[in-house]
């Protein structure tokens, strides 16, 4: 009987010898990591959450559903931390056909809540038992951290699942020999697969955006620049709450001091 560490060593040796392909190695490695990952590591954060107010007028409901393009949309009352249900878009169709009034409070379904720290392998089993596809993720104070779907979980095993309605956006776009454009919602581990030098990973953050928060200490403005190790970071796009797009420029082979922050505590 082999330990998981021994199996991983055999897996790496098989990859290096060419006995298994890169894609096969990645899939098996994902299986090893699957049981250890928590919901907060794969969820859609609240800053990117699409939701609808339970008091939304009928005409606006249809507009929101059309613009968002999702099959399930969380419904809140007063504020996003008070999720009261989930709208299944398919439930709207018979109402629209009959030209009946749309009352969200009457057609929404119960929301399923899970904590940030729940293991995704257990959540997958609960999704299967409950025949549901979405959960609202709660933080330790009872607020909403984000949402997680069965698709998010499956992507941890097999990689990004692209459907016919998705607009594929590369997590890292190489725009020159020294410049890379990175979506800040990209996990550090994913970004490092495309970058010439790895970004530092830390216990306090999972994504490129989380790393930026540590570097800057606040939400920087478009055009703000900082330097860490082998990269110059330049903010390209931000919302009111967070940086959304950043450009990384390779500066030198040797490590450089962090600017303008205090230094990165790993």
C-alpha cells in the first residue's frame, strides 16, 4: 500500500519519463488535491456575484435575466447579505407564456447555504443528494462571501468547462515577450502556469487580486505601479471595490524589493 506522497512521486516520475501526458498528470494531481480544497478557494466572490432584488419590477426582471445569461440567480431583500431565495430562469418561461405577472417572492426557490470552510468533496455529495446545483457561501459572521456551483467543483477536476454561452477570456494573455495581461480573479497557481517567473503564494490570499491587496495595502487606481520580485505590476482596470485587470512586465532576472508596500510576509 502506497502513501499519497509515494503515489505523487510515482506520478511525477511517470510524467518526466513520458509514460503519461501532461493532461493526464494534471487530472490525477487534481484528484489528489480535491479532498483538501475548501469552498472559499473555488467560489465566485461576492464582488462578482450577480443577484436580483426581490422587489425588482417585472420589466426589469426580464432585462436582468437576459443581460446576465445565467440559469440561476440569487434573490436578495434589502441588501446582498440577505439572500432570500434563488430564481430559476426556467420557472419564468410558463409565466411569460401565459402573460401572468412575475412575482419573485412566489416563484423563487429556497437558497442552500454553506460555510466558506466546507470541503468541496463533501459539498459535491450534498449537491447530488439534494439535486441542486448552487449554494450561497456564508462567512463566519453570516454575511455572503459568494456562490459556488456544481460546475465550479467539476472544474477543479477536469479544468475550465466552456459552454456555448461563455465568452472565453484567457486567465493570462501574453501581449509581448515581457508583458502579460492577467485577470485578477485568477488563482495564483493557475497564473503561474503561464508566467515565466512564479508569483508568490501565501496563506492569506488565493488569487492575483489577493496578492495585489497585499502589495498595495489598499485598492489602487488605474495606472498605479508597484514592483515585486521579477515583475512590475500596473493596474489596467478596476471597479469600485477591486482591481479587475493588471499588466505584469518582466523587469529583471534578480529579485527586487517590494514597492510601494511594506514588504510581503510569506
